[in-house]
C-alpha cells in the first residue's frame, strides 16, 4: 500500500484494520517521529520551522505560518494548514483521518486533535475508525482542549480552554466544557474583561521585564 492508496482509503470512509495498513502506519510514524525529533530538540528560526513542517506534511506551508515547538504527530501527511495560522507549544496532531486548519486559526498550548476512534466491542478494539477534523477561518482553540474525530468548527468560533469537543461548533459562537456545548454568540465589539494598558493610560514597567 502506498501513501496515496492510504489517503484515498481514508477519503472513501475506510477503516484501519489490516496488516498492510498497519505496516504503512508504522512506516509513516517512524518518519514523522524522525522529523518531529529534529523540530523539538534544538532551536530553529521560524523559517527553519516552516521548512521542517513542510517536510513533515509533504507539502509547503505558507510563509505566514508560525509555531512554537515542541510539536507532536505520529503521521503528519494528512494535515492542511492555511495562511496566518499559529500553533503554540506541545500540541498533538493524530491526523490520520485529516486535520484542516483554516486561514487565521490560533491553536493554544497542549491542544489535541484526535481523528481516530476504536471499536466498542473488545474483539473490535484494534480496528480504528478515522474521520476528519475541520476548523474554519479564524478559529481560536484554547489551551488544553481536545477535538475529536468528525468535528467541524465554523469560522470565527472560539473553543474555551480545557474543552473536549465531540460535536460540530457553529460559526461565530463560543463553545466550552466537557463535553463542549454552546455558550453564546460572539460579539464582534467585545473586549476582554480586564483593562489593557492603552485603556488605563498606565503601564507597569515590571511586567515589561
């Protein structure tokens, strides 16, 4: 089985449960771990990180993409990243089923994208069931959130920190909790509920180092 065969199988809704598929997954995992080891274990400029991520994904990432390592994946070849995307440190992408980040997405610390599920019956537990995760444009995912297989998050949505997202999230809404639920619509004129230095006219120089 080739990588293209595997991706076509995933795209057609196939399950992962044959020796041939497992062999390919092992091979791709080895390659992904080699590249992520290079990403994570020494300092790189953003330009160097973009080059490494392009190797990992098997296609170029945009020049506007930024990230803070470490970054973890055991596959890598089914991730699509738009323009002006930022991924913060310690994120985990289980991307066999496909992970798409639209333009302008912000991904907080330690976010997990899990595109695989297992069979419920004990004799079926080793079979994996993939489904894609899709984030629209300008989605903000708060730190320590987990997004599960088959979820689509609409444009401009916010996922509150620490959430477990099991169902689709509508555009222009805030969702949060375990499991994540609709909280409210987003007010485009809303500001954080604490004053910024520019609003108070004062700056604590101690906070500036």
